[in-house]
């Protein structure tokens, strides 16, 4: 009986594989399908996804398809494909992320599709650059408070230092005061659960929740926290609607559509989106600056020219001051270029052309910011940290460098991009004004494991700091 079943499975498998290949239109891009039915190239892709993508590009050219876990995933790697990815009317963002959102924060399909456009509009408006500068003063004050806790000198894990400063400020901005814990014990608990949730998310997107107990526990912890705290966060009523927090705006919109009960799930999504990449990018930025002495020197010269010599307490930072410190912004952008997310996705809704290929409807279309930023055609000497390359970008007009796609693009680019740039710029300016720093440990390598988020350092890195006199 057992032999019979095995034989049957093999025959069915080969038949499915044969049929799949028969169905392939010769005009479709080259396809890497592996030999195991349904799984396809899933194992090889899953082992080291970023390396896999680059090797496939070198072997198969700028457009290729990977068949994995029953999905056809078509990668575009050069400008013609990037253009289609962001501009074609035949591709769709919402259909490419809906299942993921349902899996990770349990927002049902119908609610997601009804609210995505409305909620995106609210976030985009709230975090538009012209609107953000009014929060600068508050952000500076709160960052000062956090930096006070460092004392006059010390040695600390850089990620911890950054996280302790940026998480509360960001949570206060997105949710309002009252959510972020204040006692040491509760803060540690919050950090542990967030780390579990964040680090397990890539697995969670592929597997049923019952297989990832730790991740599931932290998800529930946050949902319970939000269920309890959202009514309190709602009580705080600012004088004008313009000052409502992002979470208040989201809850109001859900309430009008009678889907208020999903507010905790959206809160978890917002928490993840706002914190996940933020501290890692800030940490890399500081490491890149300190690792490049000439950049560090120039950053410090800029800071001294704007704020004067050290010694003053609690300097204020205005929009005007930041405009005089373009190098810090270039450093943040150059860092993001180098550690960008592994992939962003869209769904092909109607068959469409890229170069000479026809991409069938139903394909998942993927683009890798990480690798596009390493193509010397678009970024000469791509592996080098060269903040000065950003001099060419018209940042005053909020333009970027061609082919810089770390924040996505098209109809739904990252709505938090201006916020994250502003917060890290201010943080770096304050930290470097206040302290002289150096890296204690070797400059870490990148993990190259992150598909959805920015690359993490493989090893931790301590920093030694001392008040500047
Ligand atoms: C360096 C840090 C960040 C990076 C690299 C980043 C990158 C991205 C990318 C690539 C996307 C998908 C865009 C697309 O597919 O076209 C995205 C979406 C999103 N990001 Fe960010 N992001 C960052 C920080 C933030 C922050 C700080 C917030 C909130 C305060 C935020 C909120 C969001 C949200 C809500 C979405 C989903 C938008 C939608 O549903 O249409 N991000 N981000």
C-alpha cells in the first residue's frame, strides 16, 4: 500500500510538473521552477533569498520568473521593469499584500479592501513633509529627555541606545502619549515582544500561526495592549482635528465604517510599520558615519557651524537649521540605499509586456530595492558609503536619486518616509552635538536575510560616548 501511494504521488507530481511546463507561453520570461512539484524552487529561494535573486539575474537576465510554493513570482531588475512596476495600470499593490496583512495582523479581506485607500490617504496627509515640521520642536524636546538618561559618558550597545531614544518618541507621535510604558520592567517587556513580533514576521508570513508559538504570543500581547489602551488614547481630544494622532484618525475612519473592532489590529500594523525599520536605519547611519572619519569630521563641522561649540544644554533645532545640515540627510539616505528592504511586491491583474516578455495575469511581480541600489549603472561604486552622491538629488524639492526605491513608489509609496528621515536627522544632530562617539566593536556585516524590511547587522556593535566639552 505504501509503495503504491509513493508511486502515485510521484506520477502525479511529474504530471503536474509536465503540465505546468506545457502551459508555459514561450513569450513568458525564463522560469526557474526546480523539480519538486508545487514547491518548485521554494527551498533554494528560501535558503538565501537575496543571493538567489542576484544569481538568477546574472544567469537569466533582467526579467525572470521563480516558481515557488505554487506561486509564479516574476522579478524585474532594471529600469524598464521598474517603470512598469510603479506606473502600469495593470498591476496592483493591495492585491499583493492583502493575504500578508490578514496573516500577520488578522485584518479580514473585506475590511482591508474597503479601508486601504482611505487609511493610506490619512497617513499620507498626516506625515506630509510640510505638516511634519510643526512637530519638530516637540520631537527635539522628547529626544533631549531620552538622551539625558545616557549621563555624561558610557559604553552601550548602539541598537539599545537608539531604540531607547527613538521608540518612545515615535510611539508618542503615532499613538499619542500614554501607550509607551514608563517603568523599566514594562519597557523591557514591550521591547521583547516587539522584537519577537518583528523577527518572526517573515516566517509568520509563510506558515500557520500554530507553528510559531512565540511570535503568536507576542502578537496576542500587543492586541490585548491595544484593546485596553485605545479607549484611553481616544479620550485625549486636541483643540483641532489637525492635531489628532495617526491612530485617532485611523480609529475614527474605522468607526464611521463600523469596523472599529479592528482598531487594535490596525494599531499593531502601524506599530510594526513605524518601528521596524526605524531603529535599524538610525543605528546603521551612526555606524557608517563613525566608520568613515572624514564624513564624521564634516558632519561635526556642520553641527558646530549651526549650533556653535558644545556646552549649551538642550539646543533647539528648526527646519532652517536642518536645511543647513544637508550632509546628515545625505548620510541617512545613503545608509538606507545600502541596507534597503530585500523586496517589494505587486500583483499582475492583466497580462502585460515588459521588454519582449508577456507577464501573465496572476503573477506576483517583485522588485528588489537592495539589488537595484547595488547596480553600478544607477549607483557608481555601489558598495561604497558615499553620502556626497546625494548632492545631485534635489532634496529641497523632495526629489530623490533615479532608481532609489527604498520607500517603494507609484500610487502607494511609504507614507512614513518623510517622518523617518526627519526623526533620524534630528536624532543624529542631537546625539553628535552632545557626545563624542566611537565604535568599540568591528563594523558589522549585513544579514542579507530581510525580504520585507531593511537588512540587520549580523553582530551587535557597542559605542563609547563622552559629553563634548
Ligand atoms: C527607513 C525606514 C522605512 C523604510 C525603508 C520603509 C519602506 C517602506 C516600503 C518599501 C513600503 C512599501 C511601499 C511600496 O510597496 O511601494 C512601505 C510601506 C509603508 N510604510 Fe514604510 N518604511 C520606513 C519607515 C516607515 C515609518 C517610520 C512609518 C510610519 C510612521 C512607515 C509606514 C508605512 C506604512 C503604513 C506603509 C504601508 C502603506 C500602504 O498600506 O499603502 N514606514 N514602507
